[in-house]
């Protein structure tokens, strides 16, 4: 059974930090492109960061560059998003996504349930 379980969200003051975790089961995160997305109320879901498979190269949205870091622990089969210098525009539900292209079927695309991040003083 495939699942992604996010955790680590919560309330933080502007300028603070949070580390989100995405624990995977039923597949190996190093075999998938793992991404963090976020969706704020009334807005489209947007890509925040991606770590590729298997090399682990990373890409970030402009809004995340220099403040967020995506990483992967293959032993724990978990992906992280370290978020520093959080801003009032960062609050959203943050989702973990696992994606892999397949030659003979539609792409594999798994999503977690999301974790809420709130930034407020």
C-alpha cells in the first residue's frame, strides 16, 4: 500500500523556521521525483521544490530560493522541506508528491494529505 504522510506543520512567527517531513511507504523515494507543493486559500496549488531521482538534484520556486531546502533520507525513506525566514505570504497547506514516468502506463503520481503552515505574530 502506497502512502505519503506529511508532518511538521504548525504556527510560527515571521522569520521563524519549520521542517516538514514526508514519510513514504510502499515505494522508494529515491526512485521518484519528490516534490513539495503548497496551496493557500483561494489560490492555485504551486510547486515549491523538487528533488530528482536518483541523483537528487534540486530545484526551487523563486519564492523558495535561498530560504527553503529540500532533502531526502533514503534510509528513512523520507523527504524533508526545511523552511527558514518564513514570511507572511508562506502560509498554506503543504503537500508532498511522488512522481515517476512509466513507459507502459500513465505516470505514477502519489500525494500526501497535506500539513498546514501558519505564519503569524
